[in-house]
C-alpha cells in the first residue's frame, strides 16, 4: 500500500517538468529525457534518447551503482544540455530568459534494471543521494525491468504482461499488489523462454544423433549447420559464460523447423509446450476480477505464428476472461512513463521494497 507522497518541490514545480527514464539490461544502458504532461504521460514529441552498449557490471554486492552512475551521469547531462539548447532556441526564448539558456530541471527519474529485485541493494542504497547531489533529483523510482516492461506495455492500468526473450517473466497487478511468475533463470525456470526453447531443440537434436526416441533429424541438421558436428556441442556450450544467450540463439531454428513444409513435429511440439508454459505464467499473475488485459512484449514473440498461434490457443484455454492487447511501448518507454507519473503525483502502480522502490514513499 502506498503512503502519501511529500509535496512537490517548489523549485522543480516552477520550471519545465522534464523526466528521465533509464533501461539497464544485458545489452547496455539506454536513457531517455522527455517532458511530463499534466496528465502524467510523457510528451514523446519532446523526447530524446541516448545509449551505451556497455552493460552495467554485477559483482558480489549486486548491480554496481558506481558503474551505473559513471555511464548515466554524462549521458543525462548531455541530454539536459541539448534540451536546454532547444528551449533557448525557441521564439523569444532569449528575451524570456535574459539571453541565457534556461535551467532544465529533472522532475523525476525512473531506473529499470535487470536483476533489481534481487541484486539492487547497492542501487537502492547509493542512487538516491548520488542523483540528488549530481542532478538535483528529488523524486526517484528504482524498478525491476519487468515493472518498466509492464508500464511500457500497459501503462498504469491493471492487467498482466509477459516479457520474453532469452528469459521469461510474467507480472500482473490489480493496482493493490504485484503478482510475479517465473523469471527464475534458465536453470530454475524461464519456462517457454528463448533459452528454454533453444535448449529443448538442442536436446531433440542430440537425441536424433544418438538414435534415441523423441529426436528430430531436422533439428540435428540445423545444429550441425549452426554449431558444427553434434559431438562437439558440449565443448562449445558448457565453458561459455553466456550460456542462456547461446541456448536462445537456437530458438529461431526451432521456429523455422516448425514452420517448414512439411512441419517438423518435434519442433512444433516444443513450441506448443513453450506456449503452454507462457500461458501458465500469464494465468498465475492475471487479476481474477473483471476482464484482464494481457500484453506480450520482448524479442521472443518476433518468432511469429509458429509460437503465437499455439500461444493464442493456450491463453484462450487458461484465461477465457482475458483479452490479448498489443504492447504500447518497450521498457525504456515504461521507465519514462513511471518517471512522468511520479513527477506529477500520478503513480498508480504498487510500490514495494523490491519490484518498485520509491525512496520518497514512506516504507517503500
């Protein structure tokens, strides 16, 4: 349950309400600066973005706050300088501001990071003070990337979102609390994810190589085309630190075999099972009262019909009261949306200590 938020800072309220959204994941750091409109939605017409391909380090203390700040602060200052220049270049801007570039204040920042829920202690401890000192930030939200994926896909309304790529997590809310399913990594879960599909396809290929039941000659042929001789696969895979990504890289090959004419029945069966796992996760988090909107987001769903057709069937069976809707935006758009709603006192998503931490909220 959210407690009352403190009153807006007078200095921040008196200037343009710019907000900063940050998306930190395995592919690097993305940052967006946008204006917050009066209804708490970002003004995408004034948005600017920048990115770094260097992922934020994770160490014994979890996600490294110092490394995130080393990347974020120069990127944020560059965006702010650009925004100030644009405002200063508006008609009559020089007269209004005495011929100097007007100040650009950040009304709120929202940072969505992979691993925030379990590895975000250093961020929660260090970022509030560091961002206030460096950028004057008084309102901050630190969110799991699943939360910013949710906000990007559905905004601030009830429903459920399945975010699937290399991994898979489902998150839902009735706006009173979060429900989470899976997202436990490729060893303990992520069922139906790209890594899960890829591993199942590789297993079926190895079964065919051995002459065991349940194998697929079509998938074996793809393994040998992509990785080389099948007996060499363990030596290529096991030493890799990025095993989930390597497993997931084979998922499109499973989809191609399932979509071939004639379709490979083993590959098609893997995708049907993956669809069932994804639908199970959505059913576990979808609010039970009223119609539930379910959005699908992430690179896995770019596979198209080989996965989406059985997934639609599985969702209809497990969630007859749900309606699948397109995702409105990505996790970076979700981070900007959270920041805009925070800046205008319109944040409706449930605040807690892990998934969505707001230091200005008592008890969060």
